[in-house]
């Protein structure tokens, strides 16, 4: 373990503790979420509407009540009338998608079976209880279980070449499709066109991704089982590109919403402009001690939860990626200590323009560029 990892693990552990109080405890204190009440009292009407909430039943009352609450929670973020919650949800969705892509690319490139399945488990738990809590936990697990590849690695990757392509298709099927249906269906839709149904199905998108990936690799036969002649980090480049795009798309839209009150003030109602005040949506709500937390309406509580969910998950993925990047650069004899600061400065600019998810993907690209350089030189000499 490099010297920088213990420091990063300590930061991530502190972030996980912060997420516990900022998400779970604050939501309990401000009246948004109380798990006992959620499991005991079913939600029958979608918040802010007269639309009955109808979901397929599992036969377990507590589980059905939990799913009904989650459907109500997601409806609050999808309802554009809840300006603050809608903005926070839109901002988080791009970062969440970006983080999932990076997590899975690392898991599928790892030789550790335990870490592979831990990644899928943490992703499901992140959807159910907060990505802001489980992203730092996942990052700690990675830093403890997976060593950073060295720049001298030239042997073929152990992962079959078809598996990376299969993962790309699986992400489309298991993540993009449920997300798209959740965004485009209606709260009062019936059957397969029900937005609450797709919101619950999307909760388990890591499961659908794994099932799709496994199915594609099995059906692919020999083509999916062939061993690549390239180092593992070459196969991750496309995932980083899509991670940057996912983060950047929603980040830019969110910034446009945020600045619209200044750039086109005549287009928006005064209450919308007030709800999009940067001091409200960007500055985190104080959560500690309990005495400073005030009771808030449900839609405000959802917005506060998403705000901290975004902050904690973003900080965790950037700390993790910065650690791996620093390790790779420091191990390279061709790089100086100033290269680390230069890379971090560039990542900071990427974060402003395209969001923290894009910054983390950029840092991983820089790591792989350093690691790939010796391999590329060897290939040129062979040619």
C-alpha cells in the first residue's frame, strides 16, 4: 500500500461518517424520513397530487410500504413544480451515472471476485439508502482490496476482451433504459407506462446490469471468452469518455437552470428564481447538531437529502480518483512532483465545466495515460 492510501482512506472514512449524519440523521431530525414510520404507514397518494399510488405488491407489507415511500420520494424529485428538489435530482442523476460507470469499469477490470460482487452490492445499497454514504465505503473497499496497476505491466489482461464490450451494452440495457423510462413516463400512467413502477425498477439497475452482462457474455460464446492482447487499462478508455459525457450533460443543464434567472429573468416566475438561488442550492444545509435542524416540508427535505447525497458522493469519487492518479504519477520516473498539482488543477477546471464525475474520470484517464506510456513505447519498438 502506497503512503497516500492511508491518508485517502482516513478522508473517505470521515466522509462516510459525515454522510451518515447529513443523510440519515438529518432526514430523521427534519421530519423527512423515519424508517419506523415508513415501514408502518403506506403512502397511498403521490405527494402534491391526487394520483393514487399503485405498485405491484410483494406480499410483505413492510417491503411494500418501503417501495411506496421510495416511489413518492422519486416522484418529488421528478415533479418540476418542486423546483429545488427537481434541480438537485437532475444534478445528482448525471453524477450518479458517471460514478456507476467508473465503479463498474474498475470492478470488471479487477481480478478480485470479492471486490467485483461488493461493487454491485454497494451500488444497490447506494440506491436504497444513499449514494453519498456508499460511494466512500466502496472507495475504501477498493483502496484496501485492489492494488493500482504498475507502469511496467505489459502482459495481457485476465479479463476477456468481449466482457468490456458486453458491459457497455449491459449498462445501456440495465441503467440507461430504466432511467429513460422513469424520466419520460407519467405519474398517472398505467402498467408499463407507470412512472412510479419505473422508479422502483430503476432502484435495482445494478441487478439488471449484471443480469444483462452475464447473459451477453454467455450468449457471446467464444468471442466473449477470447483474451485481449492489450493491457487492462486500454479497455477502460471508452468508459471514461461516457462517464465524462454523463456527468457533463446533466451538469451543464443544471448550470443553465441555475443561471437562467440572471440570463433570462423575464422567462421565469419570481418564485422559481428565488428557489434557484445559488446560496440555497449550492451551499449545504447545516445538519449538526440536532438543535439547528428545523422541521421542513417533505419536498424541501428531499432536496436537502439530494444536496448532501451529491456532495458526499462527488467528494468521495474525486478523492478516490485523485489517489490513484497521484500513485501512478509519483511512480513514474518521467513525471515530477509538480505534475500531480498540474493534473489536479486541470481536474478542478474539468469539475467546474462538466461536474465532479467528469473530473474523476479525467483523473483516471491521466492515471492510465501514465501507466500505458511504457507499454506504448514497447509496442512501437516491436513495430
